[in-house]
C-alpha cells in the first residue's frame, strides 16, 4: 500500500529542503481500494488513509476508530499538528506496511561531503507524533534516525570548519532540532543534551563567533550552547590545558 495524497498546495506548505528519508505527501498517492479509509484533518489539509494502516501502527488511532468516541465516524481532526509532519508520519506508517525491510540509516563515513540532508527537525517532529500516537515501533526507528543525524551533523561540523556555508547550515539545523524538543519529556530531554554536546564539540569556535547571528532567533539553543562552552572552559581551566574540540563517536 502507498502513502496518502495531498489535495493541493496551501499556505501551510513551505519551501524548505525536502526530507531525503521521509516520504513527502506532496509526491505521495493513495491506491484505489475498497478497503475502509479514514480522514485525518490537520489544519486545512485532509489525508485519506487506510484504516488498517493507522490502526496497525498506532494504539491511539486504533482506539479512536474502534471505540464509541467522536472519531468513530472515521474522521480525526487536529488543530495543533502541521500537515507537513503528519504527512511524514503517515509515510513512515505506510512504509512499515510494505514488504520491504525497514532499517534506519547508517552513519555516514563522510557526512561533510553530503550535499542533501534530511533536516534534524523533521525526524524529531515525526518522533513526537510517534510518541503522541503510541506508535512504539516507528518511534524506535525515528530515535535511531535522530541519533544518526546528530552524529553525522557533528562530524560534518568538526570536519568543515573552513566551509562558511556548511557551518551556517549546520548551525541552523542543530538549532531548529533543539528548539522542537519538549524538555518535559525524558527521552526528548536526553536528545536535547546530546544535541548540545555534539554541537559544542563539533562547531568551529571561529565560526560560532562569526556566524552565531544565524541562530539568534533560537534563544533556548543559544543559551544552552553558551553553557556548554562555559563548561568546557571551566574544565580546561581546572586541568590547565587549552580548550580543544574533539570528534565524538557515532550514535
């Protein structure tokens, strides 16, 4: 079975780079079938999906559709979910219903040479939906994607200190991912700590000094990076050695 189809492009669609790993609803379609379907409405976007797919991979949707709730008519509506991320979530659900094996991406040997990367925030937003909709298997998969993406981003930062554009792009990627996390959630708090650690150890100090304006509108990220640098400086002073970056291991 295939993922959902988006009707028309709307104001909620954006021009950011496409996700490489996640299936985008703008290029997805729904197989003609007599199988019962449900409608998921996010803001002004409507997704028509096979009930068997969302019930199989989500305890939340299984309960909504099978129990005598308002959603039992096959329509579930959300006003707080961006269509882009619901579409990615549904794309992962459909991919889990295919006959193809589903494995997370392996760490890249040369992440600094990759021309296109899936935005870290996309992985995080889909993970948050997996957690919200009680999609445990999909959530575990997305966590592996997130950790691989953080590791790849760290190594790309570490190895591309002289590449102005890449340093800026990776700063924005780490910042957007961090800001999307919910600190009250234990797993997401652990991810936020990993993002800061891997960013602080990877980013060029000169690049941060020169380009940090790129992320000044992500205040929580900037504050935590500042704490990370202060911690490194305190450790260096205590040990009486120079502050040095270090390339960290994989996920």
